[in-house]
C-alpha cells in the first residue's frame, strides 16, 4: 500500500512498486496481490520520462510497465477501503481482484509506505489510520480466521509506533524507524528531480535481490538489514506475538509463493495396470542465478510474440487437378491438332 | 473494328488507373453500394490473411468467396489492381465478340423470315440493316467499360467484376454455339454466385435454336439435347465443387458461400431489397420470407421461357437483369452487366414508353444513395427508411426499365408480323395495349 499522492512523493510509489516486483518475481501472482497506489507518477505532467517509475538513480530500473496490476488506484486508496480489504467486509459487487481472498492457511505480507507520525499513518493527505484501528483490524482478521501468519512492514517516519498496539497472535512486524525518528530517503535523481527511494526499502530490496525461491534465508537476516550506519534511522521489529522462532521462518514464507515439495532423485515407473496411482510430485524450479527484479518477466517477448508466419500454399493435388481440367477443356474445344503449335 | 475497341480499352484502363492512384479509391471501396459482404475486397484480404495464420478463412462470417478465388488471389494479390482491370477488359472483349456474332445470327434469321414471307408488308422501317448494326458491338464494349458503375466496381476491387467476366464468357460460348464451353462457364458462374443457374434456360433455348431443334415437349431430339446439356452442366459443376474441396480439404465453403447467399444472415444495407425487410422482421417469420424472396428470383424463368422461346438472347438479357435486381446482395457491378446490353436493343427505342423518366429515376437515385447514406449514418438526421426508400425507387426504376424493354420488344415482334399500322376489322385504327 502506498498512501501518498503528488509528484514529490515519487519515492513512495517507487518503494511499493519495487516490493511488488520482488514479490512477483518470487512467485506470488497478481491474483494474490492487492496493490494500492495513487498511480499518478508515471503519467504525471512533471515526469520527464513518461510512463516510467524508476527506482534507482541514473534510471537503471523501471518498475512501472504494462504488467503492473494496480487494484486500488488514485482516490480509491482510502482508509475505509484498506480496512474493508483487510477485514473482508466488502460490498458483493467488488471484483475478485480487489478482495483479499485469504483463509486460515494463508500467510499475508502487508507493506505500507507513506508519511506517518506517532501512532498514525497519513492516507493521501486527507485522512489518517491510527495504530489502534490497525490493531483492531488485525484482530478481526484473526477472529475470522483470515490469516495463518502475518508479516507487517512499514516504511514511514516513526513507523514503529504503528505496530505497538498489535495484540493478535501470529503477527510479526518490521518498521523503518523508531518513535521519534524520521525515515529518510535514499537518493535524489537529478534527471527526474525527486528522491527515488527510501533508505530502508532500498536496503530491504537489495537484501531481497539475493533471495530466490529456494533460499533458506530467515527472518533474523531481514532484521539485520539496514543498520543505523546505512539507514540513519533505527529499524525496529516486533516478534513477541509470533509463535515460531524467527530463526526458523523463511523469507520465502511471506515474500514468495513456494510450495513445500520434496525433490526425489529416484525414478518411479508408472504401471498402467494400477488405477489409483499418484503421479510424480512436481519438481520445484528455481532460477539458477539471481534475477534482477526488473527482468523477472520476459515482458517484451510475451507482448510482441506473433504467431509464426507460415505461408499457406494451395495443395499440389488441387493445382494439378485444376490445370489438368483447364487443359482438357482447351483441347476439347480447339482440338488436339493445335498441340503441335503450342509445343 | 479492332482499332476503336483498342482505343476504348485504353481509355477505360486510363480512367481506372487514374482513379486507383487518387484518394477516391479508398472512399469508393467503402461504399456499400459497390462492395457487398459477398464480394468486398477487404474480406478477400482478410480471408487470405487468416489462411496465412493457419486458420480456415470460412470460420467466422467474414469471408464468403469460393475457393477458386482464394487460389486466384493467393498468387495475384500484389497485382490486384491489374487483375481487376484485366477482368474488365476481358469482359468487354468477350461481350464485343459475342454481340458481333449475335448480330450475324440476327441478320441471318431476319433474312430467313423475310424470304419466308413471315413479315407484314409495311414494316420496312423496322427491318434492321447491317449498316446500323455495325457499331453495336463497339457500343456494348463502351457501355460496359465506361459505365460509372463498372468503373466504381473495378476501383473498389469488388469480385463482382470476376463474376461478370465469367458470365460474359458464358454468353460468348453460348453464342458461338459450343455447348461444352457454355456448360462449363455456366457451371463456373453458378459456382461463383448461385443465381446464374437461371441462365440455363436461355442458353439451352439458344443452343437448340442454333441446332434447329424445335422446342416441343414431345420431341425426342429436344429432350436428348436438353439432357446432354444438363448433364454437361451438372457434371462440370460437381467437378468444380469437388475440386474446391481439395483446396482446403473441407466442405466449409458450402455453407459459407451458398448458405450465406440463400439464408441472407448479413443485413448490411445495400442496393437490394432484402436487408430492410429482414432487419425488421420477427424471427418467427424470417424463414418463410427468405424462401419467398429467393423463389422470387427463380420464379420468372419458366414464364419468360414460355413467352420468349423464339428470342433467347433477349430472354438472357431479361434474366440477367432479374438476377441483378432480386439477388440477395446486389451491387452496382451487377447492374452494369445488363446495362451493357442496352445498345443491342437500341432499335426498340421508338417503342419505349418511359425511357426518359426511368433514366432520370436511375440517375437521381444513384446520386442520392451517398447523400442519404451520409445523412443516415454520419449526420444522424435521417434513418434507414430514407435509404431504403432510395433503394426501393432505384429497384422500381430498374424493374420498369426491364419491363419497358420487354414490352417494346414484344410490340416490335407483333408489328413485324402484323404490320405497323394496325387496323381493326372495321378498318379504324387499332392500338396495341398490354393487358
């Protein structure tokens, strides 16, 4: 969720889109992502590179594109909609892409960025959500069994205040700064004219770059990301409500969509006589080398794929038959004696 | 006579080439009066593109051309403009040669009837001389090539020109007397658009006349010849249809082409009579009315055959006109074909009663078609009734033209045998009236 709008809050949109891309790269499909953005950066008249949102200076990585599915955009990003998505109290006409269709086995990752203060988060310069409301929303989710485990990451000023009030089990929270501290932005880009990313998210993303679907990195490593020397603010985390040890929680439990499969090296022969026989468990595929999050989907290839142009030719039998008929008719009308004039 | 023909051909080709290069070409090819769903060039290109993508062109209701057209244009698609210009030239040349031979036949028949004393005594001014008939073939070619309808149809690259060429070759083969070629071209013409099957009767009558076989139902030689001709025609039709099967290895083309022609599913406005009726009809009745409208095309063959059995070429002309008026998707290209024959009957001019008003109706309606189309579709200040009114008026004009010529022809025949100045039994002047 990106809770800011206007051109000077470019970095919040870039933050959110970068996390979105990482999460998609690690396997979570758009049907399982609810992306809330003000979405006024790419086509902003002040954007010198229209239709792009860069997350790295020198315009190296464009995180916008036509494979970004924004579910709530512009003025739909409100506190009410956010809470409705979380608690599931949505009017029946809402499309599936705008719903959080989770059940009690789902692990949910919530990433929020924007401008915040002690105990509140500002939504689109017009309203606020308080930490109490957020904690109550999570309690509703727990009582309705809408999550198994929940990871809450927030990158705003005084972000730790937002997770102080949680009281539902199985929630782990991370914030970019403690109460009384401001989260700072990372790099301005002189070509675009605004800051492109926030520090905490930048280092979290650098960390996520090393993750691939089979990696065994756990939450303790994530807590070490962005020490004070790099981030200027002190990141905080809260794990007391979480039942497992963070040492044992894989990053990919929340950031990726990884099936718990076991790869077996032995071959199994499928006997055709046996009717109730399970097929081989699906092998888990992972990238051989870490992928940059900008190249995760071969977008250009998918979009511009044209069906191969195979030229159609009339079948030989047809041509033969047709011309044989024509020659027969010709000779029937004009007589065989003309043949010697032609050949 | 070849030199003036070449000159006419050159003029026609220049006009067409000039129009192809101008911006009018795109405008004309979009006109519904010129391009119908059956013969629009856009659909030919679409069908061939579908074929290149590996999909049958008959899937979906886009392409309604026969497989032989697919074969023809598969190799000639870059030279499409040349192909259409050549087909127009071929049609004109075929008509020219056909009418030349026909004039000879007419003259011979006239001579025979004069010697047999079949004509009345005072009809000298009605007898046709070779002098006046000398320029008729050239006029026919001229009428076909420089007719604005033909030019528009060619510039729009509508395959109607190809249909006209096949029919023209059929007429040429019939007049030359070759039953074999005539049956083959008739089969091709029927295969292209279903309606020329009604031209079987006039062709048969002409060939019988040429063989001096009397058209009597009891005569054995009549039936023998009819059976032979019918067998030739049907066999060549079957052979052509089976050959088309081998182009795409499917029978898809039959419902797409003939099913489409007969069941009229596409109700795009055109200059015909079908679209408006079926647009406002309840589905319950549509089958009945489709049958009624289609029977209307084929219905006039037998009565006309009975009446015009001595004059098969005129019968052919009237039949072609009836096909172009009552077919399910007519275009101005079809109208141009029978208008090309009008110089052949120019000797009937003195008997035509309404020619001035009818030509005005036809010209004004042709000019009003684009106006009312614009008012209906673009300006929104008219509706389909307006356009249909013009369609109706145009078709009424055409029907009255044909019936006028028909009546004039019959009148001339009557005067030839009964004399120009008719008298009743008591000697007062009589008038010939059509009842």
